[in-house]
């Protein structure tokens, strides 16, 4: 694949090219000048991909903000079963209402 310009590139295309560059560099079958050119291109692709990911994250945050500007859907889930209604922990069960064995 030829060198890619940042103007009209897609994120996935950048990743594919980056993987190709990595394979070539890891092969060790290219001279120093070509290695440096590929390395430079790879760094540019990494920066491009990071920029795309940041932009996507910002867009998702913008789309998920409530009227007060807080990001919704990012609340942490409860840590354990004690916070779910209807589930008892050993601490909640004092032993007085122990369940009868199955089959009775």
C-alpha cells in the first residue's frame, strides 16, 4: 500500500496501514532510510488515530449530556449483591428465617 495522506483517510484505513508498517519494520528486511520514512509515517498515523478517537469520545459525551451538562450513563454500577433489591447478604440473614431444605 502506498503512503496515505491525512486528508481523506478513514480511521480503519489508518489502522490497516499502521499494521502494514509495523510488519515491514519488524521484518528487518528494509534499509535504514526506508525504516525512518515508515517510522515517520507510522507516528503520523498514530497521531491521526488518537485525534479521531478523541473526537469520537467528545461527540459521544456531547450526545449523552443531560440538560444540566452532566454526562449521562456513566454512573458506576453497584459494587455487590447487597445493593440490589431482593438479594440478601449473610449479614442481613440473622438465621431465624432459614430456608427449609428443598423437597419438603
